[in-house]
C-alpha cells in the first residue's frame, strides 16, 4: 500500500545527530558528536536513593497526575531559577516536559502558523530548527559575533519581518559554544518590549559554567515576566534517561501549552519527576554540578591542548566558557560533511557544521566537537585520530 | 502583552476528563470519572525490584538512547503481541511512546492535513477526538450498534468521504464498554483493503478481560501488516506513572513517526522502559493481570448490582465484558452535564456523555462510570449517592 502522509512530513528528516548517535551505538568509534554527558559521572547512587525514597512513600506516586507535572518539583524549580535571578514565575507558570526538546515543540505547536517568522542565531541548535520547520515557520537568521546577535541587524530584521519570536541559546550556545554579553542581552530584551516580540531562551547548558567569577544573567531575569519563555533540563546536570525538562513563562502561554501537552501525551513520566524532587531535597545536586564543572573544564582544556598541538593551518575557534562544545573552523577548502565519512572509518566522530545553519550562508568548513562524553584518554586518542585525518585531507584539497 | 497564538489552538481546550481529575485531586469526592486503575492494586514491590535490577546493571541505563526506545523491551512486546495473534511486526516496527496518547498524537501529526477525513465510532475516546481536531482533521462518525460499526454505513461513508483512516477501540471500548463481534472485525479489515484506508486500532484495555473463555482477536491480527496501526500501553496493566505505551505498524509509517517523535521529545523516559523490560522478565506480569481481571470484574459486578437495585426509570446499559467503564443512558429528559454539577456537590463524580460524541447527534442523557478506581466500599457509597442524586433530579424534570 502507498501511504499518504501529511505535508508537514516533508520537513521531518532524520537528523545528522541522530544518524551519528547510531554510529556511536555500534561501539568502536570515539564520539565527539552527540551532546552527551559522560556515563561515568552519572550520580547513580543519588538517583537510586531518590527512587527508593519515592517508593518508600507508597503506591500513590505510581498513579496519573496533572498534565503540568509534579507540583513540589515545580516549586523547587521556582527556588532554583530564583537563584539565577529569574523571579517572575510561580509554580503555576512552569510546565514539566519530556526534556527541553518537548518544550520547544509544544511552544511551536501553540505559536506558529505556516509562514510565521522566527529569528535565530546562525548557526543554532539543529533540533530546534527541525521543529520550527515541521510547523512550517519561516526561519530568518540574524548576524552574530562572539557576543551575540548584532544589534543593528536584529532591529532591522525585527522591523522588516515582524517576527513572532526570537529563539536564542545565549549561554554556552549550541553549537558555537559562545556566551552573549550583558549588553547584548539587555538590548535583546529592550527590542522585544519595544516591538512586542516573544523571546524563547533555551538554556540547557547554563549550569555547566567554568569560571564562576563571571556572571551570565539569563535573559528571563531581565524581563518582567511578559516577553520571555525560559526552558532548561535535568538531562545535562542529573541524567538524560529521566527525560525531565521544564519551561517557565507568562501564565497564558503556559496554560495553552499545557492543553497542547494534554493532547500530546497527557503528562510526562511522573515517577521520575518525584524522584527528581527527592534528589533536589536529599542529594547534594549543587555539589554534583560543581564536580561536573571541574571535570568538564579539564576535558575542554585537554581538547584545547590537542588542538593547539595539532597546528592545523587555517584553524580558528573560540575557547568555550562552559557547556559541552568546541566549535571550530578549518581551512576554507575543507568540507566537514565529507570529512566525517573518512573520520568515522578511522574511528572518530563529530557533527559537521552544515545542519546547524539556516539558509544558504553555510560554513562548510565548520564542525562541532563535544568534550564531555569521552574520557581524557579517549579525548587525546580521538583528537589524535581527528587531526591526522584532517591533515591527510588537507593534502588532497 | 497580547499573545498571538497559532490557529490550531482554537481546537485545544481543557477536557472534561482533565477538569474532573482536578476535582478528584481535591479529596472528598468519590470518583467514577477518570480511567484510573486502583492505586492499591499497583505492583509496588515488582516496580521497585525492576528499578533495582536496572540500577544494578550500572550507569549505562541513565544515558540517552535511540528515539524508537529500548530495544529489548520492543522485543518483549513482539512476543507479547504474538500471543494475541499479532505477528506482522518485528521490533523495528514498534515505537515506544509516552503513553498510547502520544501514539495517537504522532500518528495524527504525520498523517493528517487540514480537512483530511477520519471515521470514528460515536461516541468514542474523547482525547483522541481532541488530537484529531487539533490537526484540523474532519471527523465523521459511523453508525454503530453493540457489535461495532454497522457494515452498510461504514462502506457508504468510506465511498462517500474517502477517509485517510478509521479510528476504532474495538475491545472494551471507551466510553461505551463494548466488544466488536468477530464478523464486524473481519468486515472492517476487508473494507480497509478494498478501499485502501488505514485502520488505527487503539487497545489500552484489551488485557482487562473478564470471561477468558471468549476470544476477541485484535484487528491487527487479521491484517497482513499493511493496513493497521496497533497501539497499547502499560498504564492500565502495570502503572500509569511510567507513561509507557507503544505503537506497532507498517515499517514506513513507524519510521516517519520516529522522526516526528525525535522533533517532539527526542525519546521517552528510557529508565522506565528498562525497568519495564525487567518487569516482563522477572515479575509475574501475567499473574498480576489475572488478579486485576478478577478484582475489576468483581467491582463491575458491584456497580451492576447497585444499578439494578436503584431501579431508575428509563435506565439502559450493556454489561461490560472487560475494560474499565459502564456506559449508561438515563431517562431522555436528563442532561448529565447538568447532573454532574449537583453530583459533585453531593460527593460523587462521573464523566457526562456529551464530550465523547462527534457532531450534533449527542446523547445528553448518557454518562460514563469507571468501576476500577474506587474500593468496593466507595463503589457502593458512591453509587448510593449517584442514584439518589439522579432520583432527585428526575423529580425536577
């Protein structure tokens, strides 16, 4: 039988990240591809104890709950966001989701008609681009530098395109690994208020900060609770398998997103939400995050050392101040999508730059390297493999 | 700020089930409303042990997995569906979802353009109607009797409307609690092949069967693997909080649904999938389901006894052969939506019939009663309250 799919299916395709996760699953390849934390750093005992504490309260945690998610966990999140200066939202203005991916999807579902405009950085998170495209939104990239979107181009494009939303990953962005300056953050929120545009602030990596003497105020903390949706997740700081993220925002938007979520999946896994609540209460989550920062910073430094040692002509990059990624540009003649095939055969994987770009202005010589998943030994070995593959490739072009 | 939502938001609204779950959450009301299993019957020790067995395997179960879900659980489901005669699908043709609700949503997402036609029973599962409406599909009800959709009306409407899909809950339907006859099942699959229409078979309740001497073959077992999507869930047989359902179907459709799921939430809670795998291996799930059947049948019989005892004029119903619901009609002058307000004040809740209907042909005198959530004592007390509320209401109309 020939199946007739919906038109929106055209915009769905298996992502590079997904295909590469499959390669990685098969074993011998050292992967700098996915945005994965290191299994070895997972707080297994803490997670186990949190589940045990949940089971100890009886059978009620196993029943259906309300779509918005387990209320005590939402209350904990009010307090934890408050420490970052985000004080506009109470527990009723938080929706627990299946990872922050679902927050991006539900927001898009309630917000975008076909042809609605969304402004993004370029490059930006590829799975967000996939979602926006699946709702047939029109994505317009804004010119950026190391400090964030360029003020002039941003205002010009807001005026020209009248976007419904501006999607940003301002703190340790994916893939570029950069941090927006305070000035650019303030400017963005001013423009959002001036022109009545929503900001969607995606902050999965904010806690993985290396230099704790610097402060990167979330954009949601600069708002008055009317123009910003803020999403984050426990996937990077606790474990991914619990698939627990959240989104906070204006009451009216969160309420409609809850209705969309009810149609989508009724509610997310509530046993995990209850275990995460116990973890926030009984486990030293902040101490654990501190440990992750230290270990991941040291791994970033190993990768940096290997990059410096490799002495690749035409190489450029910004040293990440946090998060999980190095974003590097090679000599302009190198197409990293072609390079990936060779690299995987030699035993090392990464994500080529192209899928992170909107439109035609693609840097084919860029690639994203994750430094959190591999052990120091594998980091050195993998970087050795990668730099030798690049050097061989240089001779050919 | 005035927020501009997508047009599809018009079709989203808080459902009666959801509003009533909120009432129930507040305590003193005896609820026959939601499709909830009884907390007291949850296999807490089995669940706890399954998680413990998962944690005992180390840290890997806490990492990201592929979108389709934990492969060994999908392999167990191949075997379990095989016992029901569903043998067309291998593990690659199964997608693990966040409850079967997400399976309905993802299917609709990849299948329906605005205005596409879907045929349903009338009344039918209200949260499926909500999903179809949110994708702006056009829902056409087919006339039914106790044995399923009427053959003539079904064929006439297939020819007239050229539907993309026929949505059915053939075994212990929600809300009507009925079982399709074998003849009607065969007829449905014949028509699907003749006219090239997909069948979406929603089977959350199939395991809650009272008379094990009867056989209710799933429609998917009558197909050759080309025309049926089959969805079910662990929410009714194990526990709802794990939010684990699945969908099996033709490879091409499952593959595209996986891509939609990747955009929607990357993957469902994989720790729970692994615990459910251990439960299927180490816990006597079939013995547990046998126990649920016995207890739930005895509760259905208590409700039946109370209904008979009440001697309500104009009352009609079909005795359920399984599942979780009694579907009853009162005297035609009674509007059960109005009755609900009075009933809740007196301490008992149910779902009025109206939201389960498509179009204007609504039986306002119908209501759905769940018999699985309340204890026998509460069942008797709640039925006493309800029948006295109905009798008082009769005097007024």
